C-alpha cells in the first residue's frame, strides 16, 4: 500500500508538482498502526491532476479533491488550500488554492494529523506533530476554541483520537471544548453517531466514555444514560444502554439488535430458551452489559441441542401425516412445545422419539 502511494507521488512529481502523503496514514505509520486510508496533498490543481491521471474522478463539490484509483486502490488527492469563512460551525464557505504546504497544514485540526511523507518515504514535520505523538498528546493547530468554532465536529474527533490512541487532551483543548461544546447541539445526529460509534467500538472505549462525561458532553449530545455505562465491548452495547433510538439515526439491523438486546436483558442469558431465542451475539451483548462471563455464555450456547427450528429432527409433513391433519396454526404450537422440551433435554432430538411424543400428546 505504502509503496503504491509513493509511486503515485513520484508520478505527480514527474510533472513538476509537489506531493505528499498527509494526515492519518503518516501518523499511524509512525505509531506502527496498519492503515489503508491514504490522503495525498499537492500544489497541482484538480484540473492538472486530471491531466496526469486520465481516469480520475472530479468531485461533485468544489473542495479541491480528486479521486484516483491505482491498482484497485482509491487515493484522494487534494490541492493545497486555505479554507475561508466557516459557516454553520461545520464547513468553509469557500476555499482558496495555495502553493505552500505549510499554509495548507495550518488549516488542519490536530498537529498529529499534519505529518507528511514525501516520495522518498521521508517524514516531514512542520508543526511539531511528531513531538506530540511522542508525548501522547492531542493538540490543535492554532487555538482550540477557534478550531472548534470553525468546525464543532472536531470536538468529538479530539475525544475519538484520545480514546483510540490512548493519548491525553492538552489543556487548551480541554478549555476549548468547555467553551464551545454547546455548538454540538447544532451538529447533525448522523455526524455525532458516526464519531460515537468509533469511540464506543474501540478497545479503549471506557476512556472515551469517561472523557465525554468529564467534559459534560453527555448533556450536549443528549446521552442522558451515558453515566450508566460501566463497561462495553461494542457500539451496540452502548446504544442499547443509552436508548436514544428516537433521536439518533440507526439502520434497520441496528434497531433490531438494540430491540433484541433490551429484551434479552430482562432474562437469564444462560437459560437455554433465552439463548435459543435471541442467539449468541445478542445474549453476549446483554451478558456483557450485566457483567456476565462471555465465555460461559458462549459455552452454554454451543452446548444447546438445537440452535434453530431447522435443527429439529422432524419436519412439518411428518407431523401432519402422523396427525392426519392439514397444515394450520396448530403446527406452531406443537413446534414450540417440541423445541421447549428438546432445549431442556426432556426430549431427545431424535425423530422416533419426537414422533412418539407427538402421537402420545396430540393424536386423538
């Protein structure tokens, strides 16, 4: 991946332009974190990039970025720019192309995201990002308050980076968040959820939860039950506790999972019927919220004699033939009865035994 990106840089350089890998990829490269998200910055304009890479794709909005695919890998190539007059505390009203990497870096959010790499693989650090990485510190480029007023999403990004990287927020960021956090009320729930998903789903998620509470962001984010989270192993765990499906946007599959987890929380997650009805994942999430041993839940689920109706050693036609009745709603009741008895090992999951049970109980 890196070698391919360096080839892209050299191709741009061969036309007389500057180009650098910039941002998160370089940061993660220094930290030894694998990343496939490579952004490239250059003083070539989108039109000039288009002339270099004929199959490139110009953006629908004029933000100075061009998408280029090389060997099946997508690269976003952005022209050096200044961002002018932010609107809605979220995005710039307009941009101005510049011919200076340093000026381009000054518009970025955090120093750790200003590191660059040239086509020879050399790290370029114009704003002290490497020192902040060594000190495990999140600092803004310029004053935090100004950066957060420009784009309030950066508040959640600061918490996310501190959580995922296990870094600390510097004092200026802490003060900046406290003075601008009210702006999060105007941020779309979609954007808020996207950042929170990444905080809740990382292995260090409780640091993020504690930071959100420490900074009072639970109020601005309308997460009234955030303080109820004591440990989580996934974003679904967090959202199930938070119960904000009436505010935040969730996919149909997420809504179904949250609904099932909240139902499963009411039951014993080691009980055979609960394990059967809600499945391993939902019971694992519910069990984690309760502080149960996930290995015990997994083991109990594995030992179930059946995991779905299809696992029963009998079919509908067998039952209708035995009872000499046409299919009807009664079959559901009989199946539920068989499932219950098989799950609790009162009846072996063997066709002959099940047939005998049905004959004895249901044949007049």
